[in-house]
C-alpha cells in the first residue's frame, strides 16, 4: 500500500506493507537513520519522534497509521550550521556521551519546552521519563534542557515541527 | 602550571554529529548488494546436538545461504582461553549459543527461514551454580579441560592463624552478587564487507575493541591479521560489553560474506542482545575478619567464587583484579585470599565497567560496617584507623610510594560535603514514622590500567598536513566516554594549536597501530601518553625549524593557539605557514607515539608483587530513605569524591561521575538478569529495569587532583571507579535506615522489607 505523510516539512509518498513500523519507514524507506531502535517495545525512547505534535515511540506506530500525518525527526530540527537551541544546549552542557539516546532525548525536550517553556526540574524529569540513557546519569541532560529553556526564552519560535 | 586546553572543560569534538542525527552507528550502515543475517540460538542451556537439517530453510524465499558449525573454518576463539564456539558444533553449553545462521535478502526473510531449521537435541543435565561445578566427580562442561575450574588466584600474606589469634573479635559473613546486563542502548550491529579495498574482509560496526575483534575474525577465518580490517563506527555505549559477543557476530558475518561475496549485515534485537551477550559475573563471597577491640584489623580470610557461565571469556582477568583488591584499601599483616572462577551452563560472563571490583567492594565495605557496629565504633572512624596512607604496604606486598596516596583526602572531602558525621549521628537516633533515613559510605583503591593482566602499551599517529590541519589516529577506541576530545586536547596543548585544526580519525586497524583494548580505564593514561609522545616529537621538529629560521634559541620558540612567537612575545608566523614551508622542504611531519607502562610484577602462586603501577582512590556516600511500611527504597543523595590524578577535561570527568554513579545505583538497587536453570527470563527493557531519569539522586561530584608522575599531565583514570562504590555505600545506608543488613544484590524492595526476595525462580 502507498501512504503519504509530511516528514520534516516535506511531503513524502511511501510504498509500505501493513506491518511496516513508522520506525522502519523513516530509517529504511526515507534513510532518516537519526531515529534509533533500542528495544522495539516502547521502553527506551531511542525511536522517539514527534507526530502531529505528539511524542510517539515510532517502533510502536504501524506505518499505515502515519498516513496523512506530519512527522518531525531529529534531522528536521536543525543542521550543524543552524542548530536548534536545544541541540546547542546539549552540546554546550556536555550532555552527550555515546549519543544513541540523544535524538530521542532532544525531541522529547522539544515537546516538553513547546508546552512548558519554563519547566522546573521535576517537570523535566517527568517529560523525559520515557527516554533511557545509560551513559550520562541524566544530570547534564537536565542542565541542557534548563539552558535550552533560557535560550528559547524571548527568541521567536522560528523552527517548528 | 597553566594549560591552554588540558584541564579545561572544552566541548566534545563529536557532539555535533550526535545532536543532529548525522552520526552513523552500526545499524545505520548501508552497502550495495547487502544481505541480512540472523542466528538460530539454542533454547537449552546444555544439550548434545544430534542433527541439524537446514534443507527446508534453504528453500525459503529470499534465502542466500544457511550455515552451521561445519561451515566455519576454525570454530573456536577467545582472548584468553580459546573455548568459545562461533556456532555450537556437537554441544551447546548455554541457552543462547548459536547453532545455525541464515543470510537472506531481507531481515524478515532471514527470520522466517530460521524457523524452518530443524535441530535435534539431546538435553543434558546442567550445572547452574559455580559451587556445584567444583564438586568432585561432577560432569565436565568442556571436554578438553581437567575439571570445571576456569581459574584460581591465591594470595598469601603473613599468617592468618596468627592474626586471628591476636583478634578480640572475629566476624564471618557471606555476600552474594547478581548477573547484570550492560544495557548499552544500542544493541550490537556489524556489517562484514568482502574483498574491500585490498582486504579479504572488512568489518564495520559497534565494536569496543577493534584489535581483539580483528584477531578473532582472523583466527576464525584462518587468515592473517593483515587480511582483516576492522573499522569502528560510532558506538552506542559499551561499558566493557561489546567485545567477545561482537567478535562472534563479526566472525559469523565474515564467514557468510566471504561465501556469498556480498556484504552481510547483522543487527541484534534487544531480546537477542540480552539472550546472547555476556554479563557481569555473579560472585559468592565468604569473608572472615579479625580485629582488636580498638578497631585495628589483624587478619582477613576471603574466598570468592565467580560464575563464568559457559565460556572462560575474561574470567581469568576479572577475578585477578578481585584478588588484588579483595581486602580493600586497608592495612593488614595477615591475608589469605582465594578467588575462583568456574564454568556453568549459565550465560557467560565477561568484562563490564568495574571489572571484578564492584563485587568485592560490596562485600568488603559491607563487612567493615558490620564490624564497626560490633565494635561500637563509627564506620568512618574504623576506616580511618586502617586505611592505606603514603608508604602503606598492600596485601600483595606492594609499597605505595610512587604516587600520592590520597584516600584520607578523598574521604575527608566527601564527608565534609555530605555532612556525613552529623547525619550519621542524627539517623542513628530513633526515627519516628515509617520513613527512615540512613547514610552510608564506601571507599576503594583501584589499580589503574591493565596491571599484570597483559602488556600495557599503546600507540598513536599524528599527521600534520601542509595546510596546518592535523589528523590524530589512536588505537584506543571512543566508546562514548569522550576519548576523542581528550586526545585532541592533549594534541592541541603540546603542539600549541587550536582544537578546531584537529581531526580525530575513526579507528581503522589497517592504519592505526595496535594499542590493545580500550578497557580498564586505561585510555587516558596509557593512550594519552602515546599521543603526548607523538605530539612532542613533532613539536621538537617544528621548534628546531623555527629556531633555525628565526635565529632563536630553541628554548625561546613559543607556539600558542596556532602562532609562533619569539621569547619576548612577538608574533613571528602562523603555524600553517611554518608547516607549509616545512612540507615544501621535505621535512616529515608525521610521527608515531608509543607508550609502555612502567614495570609491574605478579607471582601467580603466592599472589605477591606490584600488580599495578599506580592507583586511584575514591569515596562515595549515599543517603537513602526507606519506607519500612512498604519497603520502598529511594536513594536521595550521592556524594562521589575521586582522585583522578589530573582532570584533562573536568566537564568530562563529571559526566563520567554522573553516569557511573547512576549505573552503580542500578547495580545496587534495581538490576538483575533473572536466570532460571540457565535461561534468562527478562530479555527486554520492560522487565530488565535500569535507572530512568526519575531514579536519579542528587549527585555531588568532587574531583580531587594529585597529579601522577606517570600520567599524561598527571592524569589517571575515572571511568570505572565511579561505578564500583555505589552499591556498598547504599547497602550501608539501608542498614542504618532499616536496621537490616542485606548481604545480597540487588537490595530490592522485598529484601529490605522481609529480608529475602519473594519471587526467586518464578512469579
Ligand atoms: S525502540 Fe522504540 S522505545 Fe525503544
Ligand atoms: S549518551 Fe549513551 S545512551 Fe545516552
């Protein structure tokens, strides 16, 4: 079957089977390998993307369900020369170690900050509780989100997804 | 001494790729004509393989090839003992042993075809406890071995009989630790590419130790090392875990790729990863300690038994670290220690961050607290009476006089920061209500680098290009710990250039010299020294050229941030122009660096010698709240003081502390691979729980710096010490809060509440 969806602002048409997961569609059909698979079971958050404004584990979303939707992946957030403030903050606070959890962490942070531009530490913990990181101990990830909130404060929300 | 780059929290050089999703990990790689492969694994922990019929699988759609042990040129490999099967031939020794594999056009087709392979097994009785494995006359799990013992490390000092006679009090206790999973978020992935750029085979993927994997693949293929090329990609965490299991995967992929003449990709699902990867060794530990009534230790006797599972893997070395460190950082005249490893039919066990230390520290630091209680001395005071100080002699007879023995300093700093003394007194009083608080501490000394495990040397290569850009090649691997950044900092510091001119190359075994494995927190110390060596050679060449050109004394040549200055601070030229000119004159601007650690020694029979050339010291203090009504346990604060020699990158050190402390917390209170008769029950992250952001305590890192004479700029190590202390500190805090001493890990809710686990062996 064929579905169409908007990924990172571009309309894409993809041929899929009814069993394709959104994760496979992104990684294999569209080559967007920034979205990672860590468990395939909705537990680790490595495959997190934003679909129609909601945070989803793309390993649990059947691709047919994404027909007509709008999806934001890490590749749509910013590039090296034009980093999103959240990406900048993850670099500047040293919140990145191996990096495997980071695309999911950043998208979960974006969703959190879109809804709550000034989260308290407790709220950050809640917002990122679906994303597991084995390297960082989370401390600097919290710092990164705090810093991003400050950076985004006053800046026009220029990049959206 | 003031540094430009060293000792500063510069940004990680690889962070940009990682925050934009550009960084390529093993599973992200694509090659033309690539096929996918899957492995059929045994469900039985111990069985004879009677027959394997692959004929139906071969006819399945998309299948390119089906393989068994008969197709493997040389089926046995192993870094220390060659006993690990690429695919099981006559016998499976653990549940998860591969028995056959399929390559197909798609992953789904490979998985479908696996189901059609028919294996006839004859189940054999299994051994699931290492203590059973040592019994007389019990079945041997590896036929060519005398018995099931993988290793025995003895250590003898003084006369324990004598020592116990001098004691006013003798305490005997038993402790137990569990299997745990590395839980790197990226499951294992490799691609094997045949006939790639003049090599028989190239392996790409999430590989912790490219040289060990290259050796394993060459051994399995019966070929030369030069025919095999291993290229490390970004690796999604390893913690000691992506070594043998990835070598096996690489060897399997290589066999298929050579047969099919096509690239073969293998990616484990989480279930496959947990089923087949090696774990942290569970230990059973018996401790006996004697002390005078004023708290001086007189003797310690220890027996530790490690479960090696089906293969030897790294058991001989893991247990060796245990024997060196088993008494903890305490002065003792009389010691008798025996550490054993045995084969069983459990999952096999290998390297994991900490490497044989977290188990003995949990036991020995719990024991010291138990002794303090018996003696009615505070745990802090008892430790201060016995700890190693400058010139102390260790259990193996090594005099600690070549570096600063800073244990007292790290303890003091942690105690002050956490307000330990006051809190300890406060929580010792009767506490009202169900919620009880406790505070506990644990201390350690840790040998840096490999010690007498293996030759401890590393190499690197630095090339300066004509345009002033610099490429750094090191044989040690970036596993997420920030090595690329640290090595770039050292290069920048020595050459006098800025970090942005430096590119750190991915490890490629063909171009980077073999530096052994990136283990034992040795990368900064040993690898850093080799980078420094290479950079210094180049710097000397450049200095000499400049002195000549500008008619300066050699000592007056100063290079900073990419500019050449004379002794008076006048800018003479740019680094680029100078190296460009040198290049045009045919002066070589590449240099290899080499570093070999200072001499060490070990007598395997007596357990004596200088097993490590230097040590680091640490102290962690945990604060907990225990709900004695429900058994709920929360760790609220962790203070972690570590002497790192010198922090090349303090931000990075703190990152290691946060990560290590949280991983240590998982080990202490949550994690356990539940193994029932050799089979793992919790094979995904919904059942195998690791700390989330909600479990994270307040963490207070304290970096203590006593530069080491042998480390680069005085640096030692930090990766592993951060993880080894948490479980013991938490156990001690829980004992204070709840009044219950728990002697096995993890300290789970039921154990806190009723003193034992409720659901061992089946919920
Ligand atoms: S891969 Fe989707 S949540 Fe882990
Ligand atoms: S940085 Fe490695 S899992 Fe988060």
